[in-house]
């Protein structure tokens, strides 16, 4: 036992024996100092991490703003490029054709592009309306039907054909000629045969005076799937050519009769329009084959080789043309394109077409 402590029991213990308490734990001055240092270091670390976190957030925001700006620039640039391309294709490539009347002499032009079908840009109503306006333009030296089409509906083609004949009768002073580029086939040739002259390129695909009806048959597929087709009709032949019902000999005979009738109509129209210019002794003339522009020239299906610029000069003595083609609105074309589905394609393949 310590003698001094026993002599003075109420005295304070020496400093070396003092005890410091913090949160219920006794610490020496050195330990307390160490713990304070650690706490400060911990707080500093937390502040540094917070700063780094804020810096990362700000960096990500800057990157996001840059990405948005880039996306906007790409979108805006893409729209601008598309509009410029549209302007180039329909104005520059078409020999200066535009909707506004040129200052000098010009010819009226109507474009027939793509499949001829109800609902397409090359439908009978729009094309006939454009042709009517073109013929009625008193300043136009003549009319050019500018074609790049594989054909399409026999009815739509026939309506345009008849309208051209009617307009020629109403305006005997005004001539109409066809200028074809890549394709002048089937229904497109049906229409062109009503014009006074037909010009093509030597490599243009022309002709195809025939009729086709194609579809699909799914009877075996239904059997494999174990599916039973149930069709109820009022009329024995109402479900004729149903792709889920086996094809009969009567079906084949009926469709052959329909195709023959439409084919005869097509041939009569070509003979009416082309007359003795046709080389009737040419093999396969009306059998649905196609020929190059050179071959079509030899067979009398077309009149000469030429392009839009040369035809404007040779036929009408002008350098410019005024475009009367009726085009759908820009947004309407985009929406129609976006709305195209596989079912639309399937439906199109089940329609009667001349080609």
C-alpha cells in the first residue's frame, strides 16, 4: 500500500493516475488525442467523398447536356439533309422541274412513280387530276408523262388511260409524250400507250403486257397445326380462292377466265394507242415478257430513245417544265411509311395486278 495515500486519504491522485472518461470509456490523454485525430480524419474523408460525389454528379449532368445537344444536332441535321435530298431528287434530277411556273417557255409534267394502286401516290384520281391541270395550262407547250413504275392495278391503269384519251380529244392542239426511266412495265405501259409518243432509255425495262394474280395456300399448314377452318357463306362460290381452303379445278378455271378477260382489255388498249407502230410479228409481244428499251424500240412498243432534257427540247422546244404532280403532304408521307406493316405486304401480294 502507498504510504502517502494512507496518510492523506482525501488528497487527489497524482496526474499519472488520473482517469478520463468519454462515452463511458476511460481513455488516457494520448488515446483521447488519437481518437480526436481519427474523428477529424473521418470527417475530412466524408467531406472529400461528398465533394467527389458532387463533382461526379455535375460531370454527369454536363455529359448529359452534351449528349442531348449532340442528339438534337443529329436530329436537326438529319431532317435538314432529308429535306435537301428531297429537293435535289425532285428538282435537280428532274431537270429543273418545280411547282412554280418558269419565267420562260415550258412544258407541263406529271410524274407516275411507283406502283399504280388506289391509296398510292400513283392512283387514278391524283394522276387524272394532275393531267387535267397540265392540259389546261395555256402557257404549257405540251405535256410530259414522266414514268418509273412496274405497273399495278388494271382498273387504276385503265382509268388513267381513258382520261388521257379524253384530254387529247378536248385539247387537240396539245401533245402528250411519255418519258420513262428505269421501268415502264405492265400497268405503266398500259397508261403510256395512250400518249402520242414514248421515249425510253436503252436499258429501260419495258413491256410486260400480261396479267397475274398471285396468293398463298395454307391448307397443309393448318393440318400440321391441328386447326380446322370454318367458313360460312351465302352463295356457293363466295369463298372462292380462300387461301385456307384447297384449290379446285373450278377455281382454276374461273380465275383463268377472269385473267383472260382483263388481258384482252390490256391488249385492246395497247393496240388502240400504238396502232400500226406495233410489230405484230414479234414473238411474245402480248405474252407478259419484258424487254430492254432497245428491244422495245425494235418491236414498236416505244418510239425513240431519250431522256427528259432531250425530249423537252426535241418535242416542245423548251428547257424547263412545270410539275403538276399531286404529292401528299410531307408529314403524311412519313406517317404512311411508318404505318406500313407486314400485313399490308401480305394484302398487296393477294391483289390482282397486270404485269
